[in-house]
C-alpha cells in the first residue's frame, strides 16, 4: 500500500490520535498495539505503519498525546498566592472525578514501559521535573507570606508534595473504596497543614481551603 498523500496524512492524524486514545482509555498501555488501534479505526495495520513504523513510535505518540490531554484538561482556578495555589495544583492531579481517574489509570499503566526504556525513563523524569518546577514558585511565595518556616526548602517541599500526591493517586486507583473523594481531599489538606508554620499554641495552621469539600 503506498503511503498516504501529505494532505490525507494530515487529515487522518486526528483520527489516528483519537483511536490511540480510545485504546488507552479502554486497555491502558498494556493493550496498546498496532492491531488494537487499527481495529478501533477499522483500517489495516499496514496503513498504521505509515504513522508508526515501530512499537516505540506508537508508545511515544501515545505518551505525547496523554501529556497533551493532561495539560488541556479543565483546571481549578488558582486562588491567592502561596499554599492555596499549591493545593489547587495538587487537587487537579488527584483522581477525584471519573475523567481524572481514567487519565491517572493510563499514566500508571505507562510506568512499566517507561522503566524498561532508557529514553522513556528520561522523558518521564523530565515530566516530574517540570511538575516540581511548576509548584516551586508557589512554595517560594508561601514562605515569603509566612505560611512556611523561613528555613523551609522549597525544592524539597515540591518533591515531597509530588511524591505524596502521586502515592495517594496509586492508593486511590487500587482501593477506591478506602480512598474516596472526601478522604483524598482531607489527606491532602492534612499533608499541607503538616508543612505549614506552627501556631504559637503548638498546632499547625490549617491548609488554605481546608474544609472545602465540594469538588
């Protein structure tokens, strides 16, 4: 079969991406194959090989598509500077709604493939670096506002926040009955409160937004 003309190739790119996303949503990366994508499109695997000559090319496209859809998802408004915005960013990561759960399941299913490929491992590490970097300025602001101790290390806190949140993601995916929406939010608020500047009475300041449970 000859390769598609340039115009046809561009016209079909969206259809190919939609089919890849359909397979990811249904089967995760473990079920992502040329045959599965071709079946979702109703075309031959030979046609798809013009787009994805190797399995790695298919996986790379799927990861790029997943990152793009993650970036384009609806997000909560960013409130006041400091921990309130950190909270909003981390809430956007948690599987609090069906679409969030589906997207997180796809991400978790990609980890095995990423760990088995040095290039994909580096790309995943870079994604975590970008996430920490996005949180860091808001932790700087929280320290400047007196929400965090003056000696707090924003880099370390950003790493801890990402580690905590993604650990909670995994637990919520495997045991949603134990970690429903309200439990996840409470745990996140408790985590943020544990980083905050202690009150004179020996307690901790509540995390900004704590008590708001309607998500």
